[in-house]
């Protein structure tokens, strides 16, 4: 919990009041055995009914005060723990938003989900129990031992010897359980990752009839998690029986020795009753302490995993905000750019090698190449979704690594390869990058993206609710909404990563004609698989194996670039390519 102290400060008042009321509850609980002893010695033995009545009413009042202070402690502890958990979850979510793709790849989305849910709950529960149990149990334990020693020192020594033995046993249990609790959370990460992957690809699983295979894969990680959880449960299960066995043995010894002392008149019967009550309180507090120590062991693992996220440094560091940034987005230049996902400069690890491009306002740079050649990776470097391994990328003659990320990305519209839509209305999705956009702006962007017509036919129009990832739309409809979302912000630089692959030829031609007018002052980077989609671009870049295999116009590449010729022939044979604008 040390690394999470800052999240406790706003609730310091509740964290003080909770334990204070708990200590009052313990004080009242410690009075009960003493009052019971008074009834036995001066009421029952002396047959004094008035003492029994007075002391009985006092015990009732003390019990009521114990209840009231316990409820107040629970109220303040809950306020502190629940708000603390909410703040930590929000901090984790906010931190994840700053991560680069490398951070997410390294930590894995399934593990991040576990840390924001299960791990936060573990730490939150520890705080809740800590403000109650970790105050009540030690206070009750110490108070009961002190009261027992005051009643009879010899009987108290038996109790102290038992406590030393119990502490040794608990230390051994906790020492061996901590690594197992760490393994439990790691196995839970694997379960969550497998679930998330399966749900994301459920259509592929169904289409290829691989339900049985996926079930088998899930069973493996689920059984791994179950096996480790059972091992952890064994340690937790040992806790209560061991403590109960030792304390019951102690209680038997006290009753045998104490009963003998009562029979010879060395100890009063009421004192023995009170002593036994204090031993019972010690037993209950020890059971509580041992359970809490197990929870502490679990929560320590969770707190460490939470700190790993909160202290992780984004691989892409943001530049300091500038006061006089001039960034109209009129020029983008890639100069000898190389990239590898692990940051290595070793040639065998490089996904891109020595890529140089220059694009000016109004130009369309088309990028074409075989699957896996590095096209998508290349355009992801421009908005710094990844950082170059070597070389540089400049916007308006400024290295993008020296620009604030917010300012850079505001000038870049990106239509990703996968058309991701959020749950909500169509209007919400189109205006995602410009929340305050007027309805006229939203419709204008949709018309350019050739989406207005089908949206208008929907029962709710622009207020139609979309399911998760836009499941109630076709692939082509989702692509057009994604395009409208990027067009609405009117970026000076537009990246279209194979964003027309689900459109038919007629819709694509209409879209490109509309884009030509609307984006005439925009730098456009266009990734496409079809030559008909790139043939009218001012510059075409052919990527092969992470390197530039050719650059120029369509006519120039047909004459000079062998890779481009092969792509052309595979799509059209020897016939002339029909331009997308025709």
C-alpha cells in the first residue's frame, strides 16, 4: 500500500474516525467479561438480586454502545475504502490512456483489466478490513491478554505461551502463501486475456467452427488458474483449524488448572469465568488476525501489480507544451526512417528500413504493397502511435518528437484498418473527435463519407443506438461512419489505412470524388490493396519487405517498378487500369 498512500489522503478524516470508533467498541467489549465476573462473585454467589439487575442493565447499555460504535466505524471505513478504490481505478484508467502501443503490448490488455478490477478490489477490501479488523483484532487481543494477566498471572502465562506458538505458525503460513497469491493473479490474467480474445473474435470462431478448440484452450488456462487457486485455498483453509486447535488446547489447560485453583480457594469462580471469556475473545481476535494477515498477503501482491501500472513510463514521452507552436500541417517529411517493434537496430529485427517520403499540402501519397510489408506500421509512425527506431519524421520542418502529442494528433485524422465504433448513437460516433459539432456539420461529414443515405433510412436516423463495436451495422457502413468521424475534424493531415476495403466499386468512386473536393488542401496518406484506388494519386509508394521498392506516379511505376508491375498484372492482367475517378 506504500505506493498508493496519495490516494488515501483525501479520506484521512474517515480513516481516523473509523478506528477511533472501533477502539471504543473494543473498550465496551472488554468490559463485558469483567461485568459478568461481578455478577457471579457478588450477585450469584451472594444471592444478591439487586446486584444482578444493576449489573445486567449495565451490560445491556454497554452492548448497545458497542453496537453503535461498531456501526459508525463500519460507515466511515466503507466511505474511505470505496472512494479509495474508485480513485485508484480512475488513476489506472487515466494512466493507461497515456500508454503507447508498446506499453499495452507489453502489459497485455487482459492483465490490465485484471489490475483495474480484481486487484483494485483486493486492495480496497484490505483497506475496509484494515480500518475495522486490523484495529479491532489487535486491540481486542492485547486488551484481553492484559485483562487476563490482571486477573491471574499464572493462568496468563499459559495464554502467553500459546500466543507465541500461534504467532510462529502464522508467520510460516504467510511466508509460504505470498508467492502462491502472486501466481493466482498471474493465472487470472491469462484467463481474462483468453476470454477477451475469444469474445473479440467470436465471429471468426463461429465461422470456422472452432468452438471446441477454443473451449479446450480456455479449459487449459482455467484449470491452471483453478489448480493454483486450490493451493492458495489450502493455506487459507489451514488457518482457522490450526488457530482453533491450539486455542482450544489452551482453553482446556486453563479450565483444568483454573478449576483446580477454584476448588482449593486460590481463584474465585467469577474470575475464572471472566478469564475464560477473555480467552474466547483472544481466540476470536486471533482468528480475525490470521484471516486478515492472509488478506494482507493477497493485497500486497495486488498493490504491487497496481503500482507497476501507475509507475510505468510511457514508451512515447510527450514533449513539453509550447506557447508559440506553429503547426499548420502543410508538410510532412519522413527522412531515412527505420523501425522495429522491440527498439533494436539489428537489421533482422527491422520492420521498416530507410523510408524517405515528403508530402505537401493538397498531395495524396498512396502506399501499396503486399500484406505484411509494413504499410500500416509506416503510417502509425506519423501520429507517434509508435516512435521511429532511427531517422526522423517532421511536420512543418519540426521533428514530431519535439511536439506536444496533443497538438500533433489534433492535426492528424486517422481512419484505422479496423473500423472501431463505440456503443452509443451514430451521432456520438461521428462527433467523437468534435463533441460539440452541430447537426449540420455531422450530416455534411456523413454525406462526404457516403453514409448519410443509409443513416437516414435507419429507424432512429443519427440517433440510432449502436451495439458494442457497431455490431448492428455492416462492414461497409462501419467504414463509412469511421471516415465521417475523421472528416468532421477537418484535419490538415489525413491517414486512410485501407479504409475502403469493404466498399463496393461504385461507392468507392463516389467517396473518392467527394473527398477530392473536400480534402483538396489536405495531405492524404492512402493505404490500399487495389491499384484502382491509388492510380490517380500524385505519389505512389511501393513497399516491399519494409523497404521502398518504387516511388512515382502510376505511369512511372508501370515502366520502372517490377513489384508494382506484378501487383498490376495480378489484378488486371494486361488490360489498362480503370481510374477510380472515372
